[in-house]
C-alpha cells in the first residue's frame, strides 16, 4: 500500500504552494530524510523530505504547478511497481460555502484542509463529508511540524563560511527539534532515587537468566513500559485539542552508534515479558550498530527512554520525540544516590503526573 | 599471525581502553562481565564484532554467560557454531 506525502504549509496565510523543483526521479529508492522536492510561496521555500523508506512512485504536480496545502503531493511505495491511488493535489475549483460542523472543523484542522476544498452533501459541511474526502484522497493526518514547516531562513550569516547540506540523520534530528520547539510545550523535572535497589534487582535478573550483558538499563526501560501500561495517559499525544491515547506502547530507546543517534522502537512492548523485552532491545541495539534497522524499527515511538549514563552524564534534558508526551532521561548513578528526570509535554501532563511516574519507576519491582 | 585467542583478547583490550580501562592482564578464563572492564554497550559491540569477524549468526538467546563469559567460552561457542 503506497503512502502519501502531503503538501506542507509554509506560511500561515498561504493555502497553496508552488512546486518549484523535483529533486529525485520517479522510481528512486529513498530513505527517511532524503530530499524529494522543493515547494515555495512568494515569501519562503521549503524542502520536502521522505518520512519513510520506499520508492518514489508519483508526484502529483509538475514544476511550477500550484498545489493545495494538505493535499497529496507525492506517493511512496514499498516496491517500485505499486499502483498509485488516483488523486491530484492541484488546485481545484470545488468551492462550497457550506459552514463546517464542529467535528468537521476539527477534522479539517487535523488534515490541514480548508472547507472550500470539499464538496458538501447538504448545506452544512459535515464530518462525514470530510471523512469521505480524506478516504477518497488517501490522506493522512498532519503528524508533525514537517507539515507545518518552518520556512528556510533567507538571511545568511554575515561572517564568511561554508554551507553544506545536512545529513539524513541531521535532517531527522531537525524534524524532532522543530516538533519539540514548535508544537510541544516541554517541561522538565527530576527526582532522586536509590540506585542500589536497582543494581541488586538487575544483578539477580542477570544471574537468573544467565545473561552475558548487564540488563540494568534495559530493565529500567522495561519499568517505564509497565507504568505506561498502568497509566495510559503518559503514552499519548495531542491531536488538535484532543488527547490521543495510544493503543500500544511502542517503546523508543535512544542508541548512539558513532556519530549517529537512533531511536529504536520496540513495538507493542506491553505484550512482552521483561526478559523478552530485554532481548528484543538487545536485538535492536545490535541492528543499530550494524546499521540494518528496518523503517518500522525506528518509527512510531509513543514513549521514549534516553540514557546517557554510559558517558557519565549527570544531567541531561532530552527533547521530546514527535507525537510523544514523555521522554525519561537516565543518567549516571552515584554509589548511594542518583537522579532520574523526564521531559514532558505540558499540554498533556503536569508535574504531578510525571513525579508519580518517576516515583513508581524508582521501585524496580513496582512495590 | 595472531591466534583467535590473541585476536579476541586484543579486541577486548581495545574496547576497554575506550572506556578508560586496562584489560591487558585479562586471562582466558576470567569472567569478563564480572571484571567491570566493559560496560553493556561495549559487551554488545564485542558480540557484534565476533559475529562479523568470524562470520557467525548469533541469536540474542545465545548471548549468555556460558557462551560469552570468557575468551575461552567465546572460542568454544564460535567453534560449535561452525567448526572454527
């Protein structure tokens, strides 16, 4: 099934953009972060990137065409021969004067659509009309700030220097940072805990399971999975003005390999046992080291754990991964005391929610 | 030419050095995780290095103390996997 790339909004007041340049040929295999095409308005331009790995199947416009914001501008498939759904994003003349209902209005915002793009069945634009449009056009909700893109700055530094393109990893980080800064309302807090009980627990677990590798950090990550199961509100994100509570705990875990930072994702982590989780995380870490992670192993995180203990970092304030509400910041522990922190999206969680989460987390066996 | 034993030993020394530890005195029967010379990420890197250097597929389930705890057990495991 091909997936769509939506036309980004560059400026608040512009509902269309021009396709200024195609950067890859149809049929090209692209990876997340690869640059696909450039769109522009009179005020700014923006480069659209691939969000997933796949083959560029089609671009629904030609250079110079005007395209509706939120419409499908390109299609990517897992094979180069997939059939592209028939959909054009070029400006159409389907104008309706129908007033949208409240639910329709929310859907319009969620998908970056305007009521004038949609034909209404009656004199009021209903949610069913919008859903029909979404379905027939194969659209996906605007998921992150890549779709509400920050325009490229047009001013260059006055000090001479070289300008080089960002790597795909740097593009990925840029997307994350932009979501964190433009959409979330991040806050951070940390609490102290007794590291000795965790060490004992991990040592017993390692011995019981005859593990070669110390499972301490993996078990600390697992504890957060258990808490997310019990307290689904921390495994959520905000869509429009509604809380979207995820059905599954897709657990993100940061892995630094040389210069690259991955967030590997254990999908449906809530369905695993502790030892299954530890082993799955180990597999993903090894795959990251070999640079053979599949796209579904680095996407879709719903809650994240980031450890910098290895480098003796005593405090770090991580940025939120797009569409998550919580990332736990794990740091190095002293012999008798340690701190565990978390960055959270204050639109969804308050300090007390996070304090409770971290207090529960500090007890290895949940007692 | 280095023996398999010497090659693995050299790799462990290199990984430990990256963490500020000196593993030159490590014996073939020393249980590596108990020495604290390598942290979990370095141990994982060691397993991955063994996998690629000696062209063996290593299941996550195989990464046990029995199979990888010492240099001697690593060599035995690799041998069992494909006759080293």
